[in-house]
């Protein structure tokens, strides 16, 4: 370990300010909880904590829509925040090419990496050029970061169907409207005395009395996974499911559970905020600007309101062969659109 690198690897403990503000992953609850569970690991400031990121991209743009690559990248979180996200400190561990995404079979590709991470957890003799001494360096994988689709591939919890939400899990509230699933009861995450819980008009015509679901622990997840049975990897291998069994929306036991310490993690998988912010911002702006082809306020969505029997002021009006859509309160006028564009 070079002198400069050895000094940077101590930053999270020696130079980070502990004032309750989250500036670095070391300020997170998961990091501190990990230190409490493994005091021997945390005692050595130069031990490495990693994050794994993976996502699909098309190397040839739209021309190569039938071909994709899945890189698997490891980031080092011990470094200062201005360094840990630099590409020079990323480690490209895998490149998974193919005409189709690996899906659940990504565990097959990750097998060797998991074995190496277990070896590194036990420690590897390393020389520190700063202190001019040898020490036993250990490595731990803290979590994964990915979009919602890759979340399902890496975690083993399917992000499709009635129980798609990995946080609400078996308590996900979904209803079927015109051959599609809609997810409801978002207000149960609000405080019990919040006024929006009692607002019937602006939502689904009901008072929300439900409470927010409690995310299941690793132990509970492992119990549910016992009901999954053996999963055969490989394209074309489909397993018949019983939606009433105790496995719920699990599709496999993630290979990350083979890590010696993984079942003790409280936060195992993260969603990439870049995708969420981009998609939400685009949908929001397209809707209030009434952009044709991009707005979410469509004829189908108005008929959904009609089927649910809510927001009568927005129901489509049939006038002979024409269908009129009443203006919504969130739709901007031409003057307001102009002000927004030049502001």
C-alpha cells in the first residue's frame, strides 16, 4: 500500500467530523452497526469497505439493442468523499456480455468474486509504505447499488408482480386496473396524525389508517427463502410458483448470503438515486407541461380514475365521437409554461 493511499484509507476515522451530519458512508447507521458487530475489523483503520454497483448498458447505442454488457464495479468507501467516487479508484471485477441480460443467472458470474471476497475477509498480508510495516488487511462488502431491475437480479426479490416492493414485501398493497397493477396506500408512511391521512378527496376516497410496513430482517428473509426450494440457473429454466407459499416474491437465495457476514447486514441493497431522480423529474415536468407522448396525464389514466370512482372532476367527458379531458389543477397554462422555461 503506497504512502498516499495508506494516509487516505485512514480519513474516514481520523479526519471525518462526527457531528451527526451525513457527509460520507462512514456516517451511516449501517457502517456504525457493522463496526459494533465486528470490533476487530473496525479496529484496523486501513481495512477496506466496498460497495458493488452493476447495471446494463448498450455499447453500440440503439444500433445494438439486441446486445448488452453488464459491468460489475467495486468502489472503495474508506477514501475521502472527493476520492471514493473517482474512476481511478474503481475496480472493474466483471464484464458480462450477451444478447440478453443475465437476470437471476448473474449469481453464476459472481461466484468467483464472492469466493475471493471471503478470502479477503479472512485477511491478506500487506505492506504499508507509510508506517513501513506489514499488517493483515481485511475487506468487507457493505452493500450493492443499482437500479430497480438490477435490484431484483442481485437481491433475489422479484421487482415485478403484486409484491414488487422489497421494503413493503408481503404487505405491498396492489390492485388490478385494466390489466395492469397499481400500487396503493402510500399515505401509510405518513405520521398517524398527518392531515393527508384523512383527506378522501385528493386520494382514493378513503381515510388511511394503515401503518408503514416493517422491513424484514436477514433472519426473516432466510426463513422465507427456505420455502423457495432449489433454484436451477440457466436460461429456459422456469420454476412453477405457488403465490400462497411462504417464499412470497423471492426468486432465489442471493449468492451474497455466501459471504460470512452478509446475513448481519441491515441494509444490503441500495437504489441508485440518479435513475430515480432522472425518471421522476422527467415524468413530473412532462406532466405539468402537458408534453404529448411523455405526460403521465393520459386518456388511459383518466379512465383509471373513472374505474376507481375517484376525482370525478377529472373524469373524461364523451361528446359524441370526441372525448374531452378536463384541465387538471397541476397543468400549466401557456403563460406559465413560458415563465417556467425562461426562469
